[in-house]
């Protein structure tokens, strides 16, 4: 009887009929992650479901993310965790309510789920794993003579370490020497970049939360040192790069909202597939103004297929 009652309690925790409260925890505020949050809310409001929500930023602190997770453990019905550190904090602290992760590059290595698809337990979500191999090939095409490829990232972000390893796997195959520029805060990252700027032929920025929140100042350093940049995040690209090829993060929010909608309407986390966003959500950005300033030639074939082009001439 005790086992049956326990099962009924757990099932009730995962079933909602009205007045659902959603807790959204976000590791830091920057344009890409803010767009995810907005996409979630817009999708749910447009769907007509009855919900309220609380939105908290951890201000780039894992300890703050733990504190938020513990608050949400008692205060909300469904937890949405945006970016890897917040998702890890929520999944660690919360076992009896649905946890929906979003914008987690590698949820398997992060320990959130054992595999893509359906999984047992209370965690489900969306991965924004960027096509690193495609990015490296793109850089080799645009910069045929480049030798030193810089990657910038926070060593404390599991998703960034994974993408760094992917870059170090593919880049040498195309003749790139990878220079790692790391830091745990903006000052460390900028200092390291300035120290090695004269060695860099091209820089590659992917979906790193520290880089995203520091993109404006990093863009100034790149411009000063005439370093061309390719980014795997469109919002980072707009502040720093000649080219950007990455996800539309508002669409990431929409796809995350669909999972939350299913949970509100009775599905259990283990009935929903965790997945990588499809290529349909990728955007190709070209800044021809920066390209001209850096004497970078962008082939017409790329200009013809770009989703967004900056060209003030």
C-alpha cells in the first residue's frame, strides 16, 4: 500500500490541470539566453494554457544556480533550466518534479540524460549542439592561408570544454593550429586575448556563456587587432564577427516551450524525447562591412544563401 501511495503522489506531481507555476532559471543574462526565455513565454501564452511563472538569473554563479534550484524545488511545478550550469544545478537538486533543460550543448556529458530520445526520470530537454566540423570547414574555405585558430571559452563550462575538444579534433585535420584562450571571468578572457592577439589569424567563438556576456568588449579587442572572427552564435556574431552560423535562440525557446506545453497537458518527462535542434533552426549571418575592413573575401555563393547580411555601402 505504501508503494502504491508513493507512486500516486509522484504521478500527481507530474500531472497538471490548471494554474501551473513554472520556474525559469537562467545562468546569466545575455541576448541568446534572454531570447530563449522570451520564446518559452510567448509560445505558452499563444497556446492559451493557464500558467504563471517566476524567472531567475544566477548571474553567472553556479552556487546561485543551486540556490535557485532549491527555491524552485518547493515553489513551482515545472522547472525550466536555461544553459548547462543551471540545468546541472536543477537536475542535481530536484528529483520529484519535471526539469526541462534548454540550450545545453552536450546533455549526455553534462550528466543530465543517458541518451537522446526518451529516458527514465524527470529530466528532458533541447540541445543546441553546434556543427563544429561545419564551422571549421567554413573557416578553412574563407581563410585558406590561416594557420593559427583561436578558441575562446570558460574552462568552468562543461559545454564549452566539449566544444573545445571538438574543435581540437577537427581543426588540425584542416591544417589549423589551435590556440586556446581561456578565462573564468571577462577580465581574464580579455587579458589572455590581448596577450596572444598577435599570433591569431582567425578566431572561433561558439556558444559559451562567458563569451556571450563579454561579446561587446571582446569585439573591441578583435577590431583593434584586426582579427577576423567566425561565431557559432548569431548574437555573438553580431557584436564580433565576419560570419555567424548558429541557432536562432528565440526558436530554441519555442521548441522548449513545446515540451513545457506537453507537460502541462499531462505528458510525463519520460514520455517526451530529448533532442538536438534541427538544422532548420540555424541562421547564416554575414557582416560585409567587417569583411571589407579586414580584407576578407566572402564568396558570392555564401552571400547568396545568407539569412542576414550587414552591408551599409
